[in-house]
């Protein structure tokens, strides 16, 4: 996991600096609470090799669920610009496995990865269209943590039973998402936000190469996803 420490530390530093810089201006800050409906297409690229025998473990998938929860903290940065950070959470990330034709398996096969948490840095540009309505563009980058449960947890347990040095730790990854957003202000403190965007996400699940009982063993899994998102939230000015 050491190869992932640099992006982890860089993103934590970015998020920390963002929130720290926001502290003196709490009166102008905003808290955004809401949810996101999403649809996605993804592929788990995986292979396992024991001695000279190789096995392709790749599969394509689509979302089995469609909702996530989001919290954002924003503050003015320059005129029309705001920056901040937040979290996005999928309670239990599951996927419908697709066949070679891109259709759900029959019967439907669901692969359970586990809870998915994203810590993100966010920036947006807004301009007033009317007295109450703002339109804008936004972007966010995030560090993703996947907490093994279900099928993924069972996969890890099976490897551990075979004396493979893998651990029940969160799997790390990254995400990036541009978006278009609109805000309707009820009054000076309360507003309704809506946004539409596309998110690219990649998670490193396995990356191990070692000798197990004097036999060469290698296993690599990476999950890559393109996700279309539609969000709705309430914004409260602090």
C-alpha cells in the first residue's frame, strides 16, 4: 500500500488547507446537505497467477443501487468563486455483473464490494441569472476509500486462508468530476441546489506479488468506473 501514500497525503493536505482557510470566514460559509442519484458503467480488470497458471478475473458491471449521500462545506474565495471540501458516501457499494454482450447475467449476479466513502476538494464558479437563481460550473477531486464487505471480504478471507499477505484494510482510489449546477435562493440563508455531472473513479483493490509456500503468486485487481450523477441538496448559509 505504500505506493498509494503520496496521493493520500497530498489530498489530505489539500482538503486540510481548504477547510483551514475557510475558518476565519464562517459568517460567509455554507453547508450543503443532500443526495445524489447515479448511473454507472464500470469494469474490474483483474488477473491471478499461481506458478505458471494464469486466470483472467475481469468483469464488466453496472450499478445495482442508485443513491448516495453528500455533505459539502463551502466559502467564498474570489468574486463568483467558492471553494471547500466534503464527503460523499454510498452505504454499500454493489454492482450487477454483465455478460460478454454487456447485459446483466441471467440470473442476476450482484457483486458486493462494501461501503464506499469519498473525501473531496470542491471548487465552483457561480453567476446570478435572476435575483434568486444562480447558474454555475463546478469540479471536484477526491480520495476514495472502499471498505471490504460481502463478496470482496470473502475474497480477502480466501486469500488469507491460502497464506497470501493481504489485509482487511480499505482499498484506496481517486475520483474526478466536473458538473453543471443551479441554485434557487428562498432567502438570504436557505437555498435549493441541483447539479448534473460525470465522475471518473478508479480503485486499486489488489496488487500483490509474492511467494506463497515457495510458489510464485500474483494478483491484481483495479476497478474503473464512469458515473453519471444528478444531485439535489439544501444549502444553509452559516
